[in-house]
C-alpha cells in the first residue's frame, strides 16, 4: 500500500475511533449513572457531567482538526 494512502486511512481510523470513544464514554456516564437527567433540582453531579461533556467534545474536535490540518502527500 502506498504511504500516502496508508496515512489517509490511518487518519480516518483515528477520527472514527476517537469519536466513538468519546461518544461511548459520555453516553455511559450520562445514561447509566443518570448524570444527564435533571430530576427535581440541578445537582453538582449534573453540572460536572455537562462541563466534562463540553470539555471532552471541545478536546475531541480540536484534536481532529489538528490531525487533519497537516497536508497529505500522496506522491511519496
């Protein structure tokens, strides 16, 4: 396999894997441990969960942008 194509496929795999991991972690924490649901009043657990959700989503997006910002060289 050509190195440029291999690098492209690795980027795609890294993007899909990181997105799936972030999604699974946040869904598990939110639904299984009931952190995403605000019942009677807002608790510190809910606030911490939503802060973690925003931080992890922002970190994931910035890392994916960093991965894809480097130009691909298919002529190697």
